[in-house]
């Protein structure tokens, strides 16, 4: 999303272009939309008919003591009320169904688009913001798609219809009744602006509150360790009080606005009584007309009052829609060849050919990187933090695309392969194992129903994760708590190794995969790694030289460039960067042993 994002913009004037894009999601249900619109229009016509029928019943039957005719009119009004209520129920039901169906399509499209976007998009956009887009913003739009525009149109039509009926009954009395309208519009305008500004502040306050709570819960161990509970309580109290005061402010606005509307409505009613009293006594006006105008006065002010809130919701939905379409308009930067090739297996080699790469377009992370990995080789990437090791495997997985140069697999540019088929043949084990809040078996298969349970069990036995899984309360069906906090770092890493081997990948990537292993599991993990990389093309990023020494080839990176390539013994003899790194770690290891003694 652009830097000029509408992140802080909570309200936006009506935009027809945005509305047209939203209507695309209603298009599959256009018949339902038209039907609900016609039904709502019908309710706006049936509603204002009641006062007219009441006038006829009073003037023509009640005042003439025509009991039979009056009862017939009462029955007619009852039928009209029943018809009006039934049609209104159907219209409301269809609008809500339509809105939720459209929102289903919109949310699905946004979610699918997010999955297609490259990792750099998520580097630029915090997760919390994207979650808000997919949840809160789309929920705001649902109010618009669930009949928001239809209700605004029908309310306007209702106001016009009421005024038309009023003028039809009595022109002068209508003008007197509407004399209060400018004051009503002015009061509504002030209320709308005040509430809109306060709600904008409330949304910012809620975001601030959510951010604080999220940070607090994430760092609860640190807070307790350093006894900072009182300070965080005080900070929370301040933020919470700010939020409460803003809500009290809106309550005050509502407490003033609604009584003002009631007061203006009462004034209008008083004017009707004042004008009609003398005219009824003189015979210029009937009691039925008076009764009808009383009903119209009540009907007239309700939609005007509602329109203020509906227009605010409309503006809110416009701003939310703009933010949603910013996501949908974000282009997928991964370059895909128009002729997609299915990547089935690695036959020859992986080759980096003069690869340059920058995350921000300015600082080069990889500079003219070239090397070759033959099929079946285990290659270790070595270098200081920031040398570009993880960037290399990110490019191989096509989380990002090279700035210049090429990555070739069996002589073909990696971008010519179908992305899904390419990644299905790569297993990536990182040092930060992510486990979903689901069952163990679901974390291993990741929803792949083609993997047999027997294959899963065999994989866990081969890696060594079967023993601890078998001791869990429900074994493979045990639910993993959020982030897997009930499992040790070693157990989580074992699960990640199992997840990798189940897929029998063509290319295996181990990114610092042994850095968080418990000491008692280290030997078990190292044995599992040997089984995992045996006969398989593997790329290993590791600081532990016990893992690196077994590699067929070691590539030494320094400041984004390939400085040395060779086996462990060859690089030691070269007495270069690798040799210095090895001696440094060896000395640290010896010193550690001496300290422990």
C-alpha cells in the first residue's frame, strides 16, 4: 500500500467509482438486489397511505356514525399494516442476506489476494493493520452492502412521498409543518459533524488500546520479571480513561440531539394544533385532516433523523472500501512466465548466475553472487549475520525475485516454473518454528489430505518425534496451544523436521535449524539431519561447525558477496574468512569447556 494510505482517514465523501467496484460483488445476486429494492420502495408507498385512509375513515364514517363503513376501513387499514410489515420483513431479510453474501465474496477475494502477494508486501505492512482490513473494515462495508444505499434512497423517497401527501391534503398546513425543517437540518448537521470527529478519535483510541494490550500480553513474562505491573497498570488506566471520556462525549451529543429532535417535533405538532383548531371550528378543515397531519409529522421526522446516521455510516464505509481496494490494487510483483512449467524433480543442478538483490531498492544485500549446487549435494552457507545467507534461500523459494541476474534450476530460469509446483518440492526448516493452534497431525500435514497416517507415523519415527508425541494426552490429535508454548523448543523443531520429511522434498533448506535445540536432543537432531539430507539436495545455514563440516561444499559469504567456496579441509588450508570463523568458534568452545570445569 502506498505511503499516502488512508490509514487515518475514517470518513470519506461518497465516491461513485468505489461504489461501482463494490457493486461488482452484488452482481451475482442482482435479482435479489432488485427485488429487495422494489420491496423497500413499496413499503415507502404503503406507509404514507395509512394517514390518508385514517382521514377518510374519520371524515366519511366516524363523523357520520357509519359503523359498518368504519369497520370496513379499519379492516382495510389492518390489512395494509399486515402487508406493509410482511413486505418490510422480506425486504430486510433479503438485504441482509444479500449483504452477507457479497461480504463473503469480498472477504474471500481479499484473503486470496493476500496469499498471492510477495513477502515484501508483508514487510511493509504490519500484521495488525492487515487483520483490521480483513475484519473491521470489511465488517463496516457490510453495513453498506446490507442495504445501506437502498435504505438511504428509500428514506429520501419516503420523505418526498410524505411531503407530497401532505401538500395533497392541505398546502398551507404543510408549509407550517415544514417551517421547523431548517432548524432540524441545522441541528442534524451540527450533531453529525461533532459525532463524526469524536468517533474518529474513538477509533484511534481503540487502536491505541488494542496495541497496548497486545504488547502487554506478548511481554507479560518480562513485565513480571522486572516487577513493572504498577507502571503498566497506570499506563493502561490512562489509555482506558481517554477511551471512556471520548465515549462519554458521544453520549452527551446523543443526549442533546435526540431530545432536540423530540422538542422540534413537539413544536411542529403544536403548530399543527394551533393552525387546525380554528380552521376545524370554522369548518375550513376536517378532523380527519388534523389526525392525518399528526401522523405525517411523526413519520416525517423519523427518516430525517435516521439519515444523519446512515450518511455517517456511508462515509465510513467509503473510507474502509478505499483501504480494502488499496490491498486489492497491490500488484503481485513475482514475475510469472506466460508459459508455466511444472517443476517435478531436480535432475541436474541449482545455479545462481550473477545475482544482485536489494530489499528496499537502495542497499544491495547480494552483490554479483554466482555459485552452483549439483543434485544430491549438501551445501552449507556460512558468514556473519547480514552476509546474505537467508536472502539466498528466500530467493530460491521465490519469496522475492532477483533485482538482476538469474537463478537457474536444470538450466531453466526459476521464474519459468509454476510457483506452486516449485514450492511443493522445497521443504524449508527455519529456526523460528511456527505451529498453528490446531492438532499435532494438522501441523504436520498442513491440511494435505493425500498424506496417509502411516506415512506420518513412519516419518515421526525416522526423525525421532514419535516418542514425545506418543506421550501427549491425545497423541497425534493433541491440540497445540497458541505458538506451541506447551512444547519445548526442541520438540517444536522435531515437529518441523517431521513436517519437512513427510513431503519427501527435492530440495531441503535448513536455516539455523539446530540453533534452538535442547542439549539433550542435540544428538538426536543431528542424527535426524543426517537421515534427512542423505541423498537429497540440501542447503544448510548454520553457525555450528559440527553441522557445516559434513557438507559437500561450503560457500562463504561476506557483505553480500561470495568470498570462498570449497570443502571444510580446503577452506581451512586457504586460511581465509572461513578459517578465521572456525578458529574463533573453536576457541570459544574450548573456553566454554574450561569455564564449565
